C-alpha cells in the first residue's frame, strides 16, 4: 500500500477542437489500461445503446454533464483519475470551444503536460494554435501532439509528417520545451495503450508509454521556501500558556528546525524553534505539507504574512505586471478596482495599464484595444494597496499566480500570472 502511495503523480490536460476526439481518447486510455469499474462500463454500454450507437461510445466515460452527452461536446473541465503499475495520473479534459478558453486555463494550470489533439484530416487549425499558446503561457514542461483519426486518413505517413513539420514551426515560435509527436486512432486504440500494426513507419512508443516515462519536473520541495501564514494559533489554555504557532501550507521548498527565517513584509528575523503537524512535532517539513511553525523570537506575524528563508527573499512590490486570463462577462478596463487574492494575502488593486491583448488564434499582440473581455488574455499592470510577496510565475507557479475578485459581487473574475514588467521584457510570442 505504501509503495502505491509513493508512486509518481503526473497531471496532464487534453485539448483540441470540437470532435477531435479528446473524450474518446481518455475513454480509450481508461478502457485499455483496465481502469474502469464494471458498473461504469455497463452504464456506458446502456447509454451508447440508448443513443443508437452500434459500439461502446468511450467518450461517455468523461462526458458527465447531460448537456455534453446530448451535444457530443465537452463544456466543463472533467477530471479523471487512473493508475498503472508505473504511475498515477490525473487528467483534465478541457473544452475546445473558444468561449471556454477560461476552462482550458483552469484545467492546464496544475498540469505537467498537455495532449493536444489534431484531426489528421484537418491538420493544424486555429484552435491548435490557441491551445498551444495556453500551454506555452502556463509553462507546461511537455506537449504531446496526438494526430488523431489516422484510420480516416489511411494511416498515411505523409499526412502525419506534414502536420508534424507545420507544428515544429509553431512550437519554435511559442518556445515550447519538449514536444512529442504520435499518430493515433482513439476510437480503435491505435498507439494509445497498444502499438499499432497500421503504423509500421512510426518508431516511437505508445501514448501511455510516453505518459509513463516523460520526466516530471522537480517537485515543489526543491524550490525556494515559501510559507504563507494562514492562521496564528494561540490556545487560551493554561497547559498551552506560552504557545504561539503560525499555521499554513508550504507553498514550496522545505524547512527544518534551526533554520534562519525572515518574516515578510516586516523583514523581522528569527529561527525555527519547532514544527508541529497535528499533535506531534517533526524535525522538518516539505511542500505541500500543512504544518504549524513556532519561532524562537516573539515577532509580530499575522495572516497574509510570508515566512521565507533569510538567504532567499522573494520580490516585494506593489506594481505588478500580469498576464491575465479574464473569466467574467464584465470586461476589465483601465482604472477598475478589484480585490487581489495572492496566496493567503488579500489586498485591493487598481488596473493601471493594459499593455496589449493577445489574439490567441493568430498569436499577434493587439495594442489599440484596452478593453479585456471574457476568455481574452492580456498583459496588464496593477497597483496594489500594499506590496505583494511573490516570485515570477516562470519560477514558481504557486507564489507567481493570483486571482482577481469583483469587490461588489465577490466573483472570481480573472486569473493572473506574474511576469516581468514590460519595461524589462515584453512577453511577446
């Protein structure tokens, strides 16, 4: 059991245009890897028969919403879990429509890899570029271009190579790190879990083999230590008369008793006296553990502060440069005021400038339109009511991201990734 719990976890997302076969691919992965319970399979068989299908419609394994099943499309982000003897997996099946860009950003935000599907008959289309841009924006380590429906293209090597050649140029432009290319048929299972005899010209591994073997980037515990304080614990009991601890979850890094730390934003210094996990004390903690930290000095610490190691201080600034994906039907505009939630901190922020929006179909920057609408991505600058304690998103996803909240309705209206300021480096593809 412990060996199973210690298995590596790979999070990946799927993306593609409508009818490219995302849900069918996930269904095929689950089915051929024997990760489906019998009652689930029976339910899918029954639903397939009711819809008039002659064979099992594996897409129904992930299309959970009734509207999705009726329309044959994915509307919301569907999460699925499965495991093989080598790894555990969490899949985010995201919509292909342009009006659901926000859903893809949500699904890909925690992923290590993205599978982007392309219909072999249609080749690279605008949605392919859009999904690739989001993968680049979110700094995904691996992109797998799965050329699907090869059975409808006579398993043509020329068609596969033409699509691959075109995508190589896109990947270079977007600075995608590791791109893998694979010809598949999700419906029939070619090169998904088992190698296909229909592609003797393809020398690579199956999709599952790739998912089981691509390296996962260094863990959160290898990044600089960041501990956003959620709560100050001071029990009102005689038995805990002098007890004072700071509770939270390690956003990244590791900490041990005796380490020298700095509290931000006050820059007061102390050393770690003890680390408590539940009702026991431990010598060290690693991200993403939830612990309580006690310090040797009686310093002033409150919710929203951040404890870091004294030799590795993050950025502190009230002028924040962001790439933002707008999630709300009310557009963002210069001068608008919002609540900014970053880690455990919550401040007010004003939009000071919209540098440019990104046309995610052509990958061009739009500088003459300052109104950012739902599903649009833009580079903006905000001024916060007090400095945030952050890392750049490229260095640390947790402390480099934030959410924007409407102060009147408390709706989450935007997801932001902190980047270098426009004066230092223009984020242009």
